[in-house]
C-alpha cells in the first residue's frame, strides 16, 4: 500500500494528466459515428475523397472554397482525409478522424503551452476545463477544414517558445522545423489563419532576432518548409495562370466585407470568450451589446434582481475579456523571468493580430469562425486565477474552486442537454439548430432503398431541416446513392415513390404530415429514431 501511495504521489501530475485526457477523449468519441454531423459540405468533401480512392481521380491541388467566394484554400484538409480513408475506409465518420485526432492532441498540448507561464495546478485546471469544453467538443465531432486550427495554432506558439528556451542549435533547428510545419499546414485550414499567422511569424522573428534567439537562416528554413507544404497550391497557380491568387486579391481588396468597429469587435470577442467557456448565449451569430442590453444592466442595478441572469452574463463577459487584457498588461509589467515575459509578449501579439483580423474580416461575425481563438478565454481565465491565487488569503482557494465548478458544470450541462436532444428525449437544443446526423442520414438512406420502387423516380419532401443537406447526404451513402432522389418540388410524374421526413412533433406520426400532404397522400410505411421520422407516402386514389 505504501509503494502504491508513493508511486501515486511521485507521478500525480502524469496520472492527473491521463485522467483528464481520458475524460476529453471519451466526450469526443462517444457515439461518434451516429451523432456525426453530415451535411452538404461534408458530403461534398467526402465525394472528392471517394473519387480519388475509388474512381482514380487525382488528389486536388486546392482545398475547400472560402465562404461564398471563389477563393480556395490549400488542399491539406483533403490530404488528411485521404490518409484516413486509405487506412480506415470511406465511411463518413472516418473522414472526420483527422479533426478528432488533432482535437484530442490539443488537450495535452494546451497544458504544456500554458505551463510556460502558469503553475502546474492552474495549467491542469485549464486543461480539465478545455477537455470538457462544449465548444471545443462540438468542433471535434465533424469534418470541417477550420476544426484543427486550435491544435496547429498551439503548436505554432509552443514551438516558437521552445526556440527561446532551446539550449543547443540542434534543438533550435528542430523547433524551427515544427514552426514551419504548423505554419504550412495552418494557412491551408482557414482564411483567418492565412491572414494572421504569417504576420505573427514575421513579428515573432524580428522580436527573437533582437533577443539573439533566431537568425535569418532559421527564418528561411521555416518559410521553406511552409512553402514545401503548399507546393500543390503553387502547381495549381502555375497551371491556371494564377487564377486562385487573383480570387484572393479580389476577396481582400475588391470585395472586402463590411468593416466592423473596434467597439463592436471587442463586444463580439467578449461574447465569444464567454460562450466558449460557459456555452451560455447565442451560438450562431456573434452578439454585440445593444441599447437593450445597456437597459438590462441599468435595470439590474436600479431594480435589484430583475433580469439577473442576463445582466450576470453581460457582466461576466466584460469582466473576463476586458479584465483579461488589463491583467495581461499587469503581468507583463511585473514579470521578471525572461522566458515567461516572452510568453506574455507572444500572447499579446497573437491577441492584437487576431483582433485586427476579426475587425477587418468577420462582419457579420459568425461564431463558428472563432475556432482559431478557442484558447483565448482559457488564457484570460488563467490570468484571473493567477491573480486571485496571488492573494495571501484562504478565500482565494474557495473562489478558484467555485469558479472551476461553475464552468465545469455549465459545460457538463450543455453536453448532457445535447445528449438528450440527440437521443430524441428533448424537443430542441437551447441554441435552436437542428443538425442532421450521420445515423439519421443512414436511417433515411436504408429506409428509402428498402421501400422505393427502383424502376421509378423517387421524390423526397422535408421540413425544418435543409432538404439540400439531406439530399447531399443521401447521394453519398451507399444504399441511397443507387437511386436518383429529387426534391418533391421538382416532381415531374405521379408514377413515382414518395417520401417525407422531418423532426417528430407528435407521437402519432401521421399527424406530422402537413395539410397538403394529407390531402394528396396516405401513410404507407415509416421509421423513426425518436428525433426524426421518415415516411413512405402513397398517393390517394381519386
């Protein structure tokens, strides 16, 4: 028993790290196949990889398009999916393995990054919160090119900081290589990374060159590695006469988005930071403080506990972010350790550059684009914890413990709510988005294949879920891909097989039909998973 106790005591940090990592892995992989989001974009990307592996197409030289523009990122996202598909097969969930893998790796990487400045205990607390963070988990559970940004951003920052502390030239060159890899991969994942990280690379270089930690040869090596990883883009540009570069110039200079303002951008980032930490609030478009919110705050302070929840959220949001910036300056001024001071300077540079990029690019600001700043609220929270724990009072531990429990509990509640929703035991998630999962798409696919007359056209009607997303998913899945399925709006003949799907609003499935459907069709067969129904309809005899 004493040996076990001594072993646990000696290896407690490693043991806690593994427990946290196991917890983070579990919430990311639980029911991964059935609950994977599989919409039009995911089906499009999956079809590209299927054509490469099954139909002999060449790997693409460019990646996904950026938003509604014609500019395309680099193809590394597709190459990750290609490797995964070659190893595990072409199932849609397999193509999300790379994003899942990098999300899992980001959990311990966050600990090692934060430990460059914070204590082991604070770093472990922040790692534990990140492991169960609802926002981070959500973007680990489907295939989307920006989803791996947090890992490569953390790797980029950590590698630069390792160059600072490297004792030998061999170690410096190794970490310079890691910087080049994270830069070369990251710029292909999202336009925010493409616009911000190269700028940060140059600023970091000149900063470290002034400190005698980096030279021009290493910068050339970093850029060379990043350039090598982007060679497919270069080949594409040579073959197309620079078409994609011209699209990028058009996006940046000729069709720029409507600019935000420093105040609205700061408000938005405050909302984002709060949502990432707590999963409280709107999760679609980034919310800025309006006159109504100001009135809520006034009501709170003048009328006691009126609107206390909303006022508390606004207050916490501003305190976390604005206070975080103040504390960052506070610790920069007080920190004497050279390496820790460089950590704070690098984080400051990252905050400034990302703020400017968000100001210039993200308006209107959609929450999903803030994946790149996923670690920001954890750094702010770490600064607050370090400040609070710096007091020589016992209550400091109580505050830190209560804050940890609150944030852990809020994320756990959101996870539990989503589990209930995906299991069909809750009518709708609080954030109001109805996402089609792979399990539901497979239910639709198999049902339609089983009940359709394969010699006749197949028409599908739906509601509350994008019919376009469902049709794209059905076109990829093996069973339904053998049929030609069209929207019922494009019906050209009555000699066809008809199906309808949607969320279950009434236990009596026939009552889920619309009035128009009831007038024309009668229910023939159906299936459901508790959340959605799929029905075969038969035209009524006149």
